C-alpha cells in the first residue's frame, strides 16, 4: 500500500515521535541532535498519507551550522545546514540514535555501529558496511521537503572499495 512506499521527491517530512508526531517538521524544531521523521506524500487519489507502515522509511533530520557539513555529504541535497538521512542502520537494520557519550556522532544500540552525521553519515566505528543513505531535501517555507529518493554516497560502495577504485 501507499503507506509503505519509500520517500520520493515532493514528500513532506513529518515528526515520527513526541508531542508533534504526525505534524510537519519545521526548521525551528531541528537541532544538532536527531529528530525522527516519516515521509508524507499524496496517493493517487490526492489523500495525504504518512509512509510509516514500512519501518525502513524512518528518517533522521538535523540542522547544523552549514560550514560544519563536509564530504561525503551531498551539499546540493542540504539547505541552510538542514540534512536528512535514513534512520535505519546499514548493519542489521536497527534504529540508530544519538550517542550520549560522544554527542557529535550517531550510535546504533544493537552492535555499536557509529556514523558521522556531519560527514555524510560515513561509518566511524563498528560493523556497518556502508554510510547511512542521505535524503536530498529543500526548505519549503518553514517545512522540509524531499527532492528525491534516498541516495547512497560513494555510489553505493563501501568507503574502502570506493577509495580503492580511485587509486
Ligand atoms: Fe546497527 Fe548492528 S544493527 S550495528
């Protein structure tokens, strides 16, 4: 059903948890900590549907100072430091979270996979084989809208395979 389809360009990001669950995310709601989101789109009848019936559709959204974002972040797919990624670990599919002891990083609670959200969510520790895919976004007034589907950095390769290709 439509509510299981992945994010595509034009989808609005809505809060996935908390008091504002189901409400559109506003830029002012975002910070350098994880805000969980679902994509929301319109089905063929024009009904607005939150795509939350597929757990892998869960997203994480941040707002950083724009100059903190570095490669392999796709900077064309960010605006004013707002950046969005898949919220699902590339190892075995757990939900990733903030890292209380290293706040500038993401930690997966299952096997301690670690990612750097300012650097394209590249893997910085643990077993994940690949970065978290980035969701290209633009700001739409106060809201955040996807401009395409999730995209994998390094052309979908692991960082080491990608580097090997460049040698
Ligand atoms: Fe995330 Fe294993 S599922 S590290």
